[in-house]
C-alpha cells in the first residue's frame, strides 16, 4: 500500500462577533480567528451590567463543556505527532498507537466500511479477529510512516458539519516550514467524540483500505481467509 501520509490561528484585531466565519452551511473557518483579552471584553461592557452578565455567563456554562471537534482533532493530532517524533522502537510505538486508536477511533466502523460489498457476507464468527487485525493493520501503517507524521505542530483551519459527522481540516507544520493538509472525520452525534476516518493529501484511509480489501476478496472469489491472511501478514 502506498503511503497515505504523502500524506492558523493568525490572530487579527477583530471584534468578538468576528472570532470565526461561517459560510452558512455549517462550515466554520478558524484561519482568521481572534480572541479578545479579558481586559478588552470588560471595557466593551457597560459598567452597570458587568456583575450581572458575568454571573449569568458562569451559571449558564456547563461544569464540563463538551470538547469541540476542532479541539479534539488538534489534541489527537498532537499526540500522533509526539509519538511519531519519539525515539521509541517500532514494537513499542505500535503498542502506543494501538492504545491511542483504541481510545480515540471508531475502528469497527472503519473495518465494516472497508469490506465494501462484502460487508454483510463476512461470517459473524470471523468478525472479532477481523476487527483486531484491522486495528493492528492501521497501527502498523502509523508506525511505517512515522517520518511522514513527525511534524512540529498541527493547526486547525476550518470544520464542516453534516448530520452526525464533522470534518475538521488541519495542517501539519514541519520543521522546514512546509505544511501538509490533514482532514479528520469525527462523529459528533452524541457521546464521546470518535475519529471515523482520516484524509491526508486527498486520500481517505477508509477508501484506500476498502479498495485493497475488496480487491483481495474479488480475486479470491469472496474467500475471507484470503483477506485475514493478508491482514495477519501485514499487521505484524
């Protein structure tokens, strides 16, 4: 499989009402976002209303605000970068990526999608091993392409929500100043945020996997043992 890894917030002095832009279809652009200081905000408020407004704002805010999709993508991307830049051995790095993927990604959804037209044909007794092998397979890809992921920083650019899914566009910033776009498809329909897909330079990981897995199944006449054997060999 070819590398899927071949695969800012530039603050401007704008009013609080212009911290981000929206094109009206659910897309939020963070590139020109600016956040006024606490002092400036207080200066904008009538003195007589400061105490009342402050009390209302704090009482209305939830004790544990839900993390935004953009924040989630940047935080997760930062963890990927930190692992990729570490000096860990491949074996240890794979274990770390396995742990990160288990906690942050919807591996089962990706695995089911990757079966394409064969999704409903895989025997139920094979599914547990298939899910485990797909997790190993993806973690192995992250290890194999660690240099491509070893950026210096990650920055959110914009996000677009459609239904229960939000696509966040970020950019990896490397030591030499070059950047690489990375898109995160995140489930935001309720419950914990989970990554459902990853796009680096126009290539969605789930689509690349589906093309490969379906090709194997087509050539084998729908023999799932052929797919499992491929995953065992390439997930090691």
